[in-house]
């Protein structure tokens, strides 16, 4: 059973606010990912991490930033939220040497 | 480069009817193939995966998929659909490498009529 958690599950916030979306996994996976998904649309990779202190940008350009200070934790931050950031954000992880990704339940963000 | 296509954006079936969702991929080597399901407002749940061996793989919730190398396909099937199967289904091809190791298809939305 995969254990990957995202908080909050839903967030409604005003323009200009700073927000951090949390993602934690208890499986000891070294690789973690953030995807952005608009309703009914495909997933787009926005950030990934090989391990602690390693982060890279994905295919979809994003104004968000990430950090990886601990193996189990991969938070995503928006310094100044805008309505264009309204979307669902999915976190995933996988074990090094394995292919399968495990997904969290997602955070649905609405910026007014 | 890897790519995945799912030709059907939206499929509607009646409850109890059979289902087949299509997936075609492009990959230079033997692919790792996956089907995920996403219920509204939820994350992705793995239905089944193919790495090697038997080309017909069984998954959870009564789903199965068949890998056909000659057709570059990995179609998902279920003999009798339940109303709870209504969801978005994503096919993905993966590799054991650094960086973006997964490529997802655009998804197929399944609606189930009572």
C-alpha cells in the first residue's frame, strides 16, 4: 500500500498570496514528482527530484518552486498566487531502480 | 522519444456492457506500460502494469490489458462495467531512468449509463 499524502486537499485563496502545497511519503522513495492537471485534462510534469537537495524543472513551465530538504518531504510553493494557477496539483514518488510511480490524492487549488 | 496516444477522449457504455479503452505508444525499446484510473477530484490509482512476460495482464477491479508489440498497443478491457467504473483512465509508458520517467496519454473519460 502506497503512503503518499498531500495537504491541503482543497484550497481557495486570493490573488497575491503565498502558498505552499505539502507532499509527504513514508516509503523512503528517493524520486518525487509534481504534476499539474487542469480539470478533465492530461497531466503535465512541472518539477521532479532525484533526492535530497536535487530538484529539476519539468516539461511544463511553472512559476512555482520546490525544495527537497528531507527525503520524505517535497513541498511546492507559489510566491504570489494568480488565477492562472488554478488547477489540480498531484504529487508522486517512486523508488530508485523501479519504474512505477505512486500518487497522492492531489490538491485542488482555486485562486480568486 | 516516448509518446502515448489514447484515441478516444470520451466513451459512454451501459452498465453491464463490455469495455475496451485503446492505448498506443511509441518507444524505442521494450516499454513498461501502465494503466491508471482517476476518480473525480482524486489522485491516480494504478490498475495494472506490464513489464515483460505474459502479454495479458490482470489488474484490480476486474480489469485486464493486452500488450501487442506488433501494434504498439496496450488496450484495457473489462467484460462487465459497473457504475463505479465511471472515471478518467490514463495510459502511461515508463522507463527506469532519471528525470521524467513517465509519459502519460491524454486520458479517456468513461461514462456509465444505468
